[in-house]
C-alpha cells in the first residue's frame, strides 16, 4: 500500500498527507485552467467523454428527481458540463472554499435553468452523507488524494448512500504498471496515481462490481492514460 511508502504506516502520519494536499490546492487559482493543472484546454474533450460514458448507463432525457454527488468538485466544472445534463440535484464537495465560491458563480446559469446545487467544504475522508441519497456519485481526479484505507472507508459510505440502481463513477489517471509498479506518488500535491488493475482491485475488495469502463480518448500525448469506470455495489455486499 502506498501509504506505507508515504508515511511509514502510522495512522497519525496520514494527517500531513491531507494537510499538504489542501495547502497545495489553496494556492491554485480558482479557474478551470488552475484545477486542471494548466491543461484547461482539455476540459471540453474531457466533458464530452464523461457525458457520453455517463449517458451509456443513465441516459440524458429525464433528469427529474435524479441526484448526484460531485466529489472533489473544484470550481463546478463537472457539475456544469456533465452532471447538470442528467441530474436535477447535485451536491458539490471540495476541501477548498475558494473553489466552491467560484463554483457558485460558475453555476448561476445552470441553477437559473433548474439545477439545485448544495456546497460542502470538506475533504472526502471526513465527508458524511445520508443513506440512499444519490443515484450518481462522480469521483474525478481525486481518489489519488485518499490513502487506500480512507478510500475503502469512503467507498463503504458511498455504498450506503446510493439509491437502488445507483452507480459510482470514477475517472482518473492510471499508471502503466510496467515492471509490477502498482502506483506512483507525487509529493508536490500529495497524490498517488494507481494502475488500472490496482483501482479495480480496490473497488472489488470494497464490495463493488464493474459495470463498464472506457479510456478517455483525444487527450494530448505525454499524459497518463485516463480511464472511466462505472461501479455498482455487489448484490451480496
């Protein structure tokens, strides 16, 4: 597990991992280019791929009553460009308040058009939500900030929070796993990039089954491969 490499395995040592990540992101401008690490130009392609993948499972015609959780919501990019097209209600959670303040501005038009949005300035490792609350839980470019242990705990809470037929969507960078390397650690922003196999194993061990997966195409060369996953709770979990 990568937390042993990062912290030596002590529970109290995990705290700097999260505080360092928040410190990093609090210095990032509250813009699409900022939250995408200077790659704001990929936002359109990314959103198109996400909406197409999401629509394969949920469709886009009837969003009435459908509710989503946008994890690591940042400035509301995914909510505006993806989730608002398939959901009537979206809860946005992010530890950086300046991102969420900008998200409120970015979602004015969507809210005027009927979107109901709520904002929670919290990290996923501490976020609590009501049972049977969400049809969609969208987690993009954020699971790398959670240790394996905290990710498993979060996924357990997600399982309880999903409504009947609900799905957890994950979109994230992956490593190639060449030479048996299951992850790489970025100490600048306190994040880890896991291999495709590692991600699948973590979700399987947390009581989920894979519904669908697809690689995001049309991204610039030189980036980590980006994969989209749809996971549903195992019926026996």
